[in-house]
C-alpha cells in the first residue's frame, strides 16, 4: 500500500467537494421539488465522500503495515548487533530485507545517516514521516535512552516486546469491537426492511382510502421521507462504525459509502 500524504488527502477533499457542490447546484436549478433532486443529492454526497474514503483506507493500510513490520525490524537489528555490526551497518542490512512499506523508510534513514545525520535526528525524521501512534510512542523511548548514555542497542529488545504486546492488544480490541460494527450494519438493514414493508403494505393500501389521503402523507411523500431517513441513518451510522472499529471518524467514511449505496439500491428497486 502506498503512503497517502496529508496534502493529497486535502486536495481530494477539495476537489470532491467542489464536484459534489456543482452537481447539487445543477440539480437544485433543474430538478428542484422533484424526486430526481433527492437522487442527485445522494450522488453529490457519494462523490464528495468516496475519494477521501478510499484515500483514508489506503493510508490506514499503509500505517498498519508499518506497525506490523516494526517487530521484525527490531528483531533484525538485535541479531545484527549480536553479530557485532555497528548500528548504521545494521540499519543498512535491515533495509535490504522486505518489510513492506517500512523498507522505503529504512532506505531514507540509511541515506540520512550516510550524509552524517545523527541517529537521533534520523529517528525523529522517521517519526514525523510515519506519524503513527505506535511509532510516536516508541521513538521517544529510544531517543531518551540514547541521551541518558550507554549503548542504544540495549533498548531494542524491550522495545520490540513492547511493540508486539501493543499490536496484540490492538488486534484484540478490533476483535472485540467487530460485533459492534456489525450491529450498525444489521440495524441499518433492519431499518430498510421495516420501511420497505411499511411502504408496500400500510402506505400503499391506505392511499386507496379517500379519508386517509386527505389527512395523512401520500405515498410519494412517505417514500421521500423514508429516503431522507435512510440517507441520514447510513451516513452517520457509517461514521459511528468507523469510530468504534478503528478509532477515528474518518475511518467510517467507507462504511458510509457502503451503507448509502446499499440503501439507495434497496429503495430504488424495492419501493
């Protein structure tokens, strides 16, 4: 997975928002107060959310790959130190192995050290580039150990154990929160099933009575109301699923896209 820079995500948000706003303005001018306006509104929302959701997911996969290969990196550094290699040479040897996206970061670190940059500054630069919670908690430990004196290499073994335990806890957390993410999906599809049944039975039959037509919602009004409710439920339900499952609201954008698309298709072809 490639790294998605912060400025790239900002550009994606700006471009998708401009395109979505253009579609919405065009729909408001040409299809205001018609059923097509709601469909164009949903299309504008999907176009606005979809590119940032994809980039956010790719960047999340990149950061997860970095974290998962950190224990292997520290294991290699420990083995190289035990073989008598100095730290720069140990990093250079580690950069020749396959650590996923971490290999590219190792090459940058080796290059910086070959230019005479200190190991502390190389680590801080690595932390700023990667910017994951795990790396930001590990790098200061190594830096402080180097400042306090003594061989930095002795910190690698306990740091590797800390990383492995942190990754294990994170996997357990994801396993425990996965049922709650599933509940969001189940609740949304139960909601869809309910409004489809109501539309095909209660509202479709009740509109045949003159008294009902004069005092309550028409079938078209009810369908529009259900459509709006499903869009709101899908969008915010997806954000909640992302917050519970991965810890960030932006991670829920992909869930919102899936739920919005499923809700539109269900209401389009079943009502």
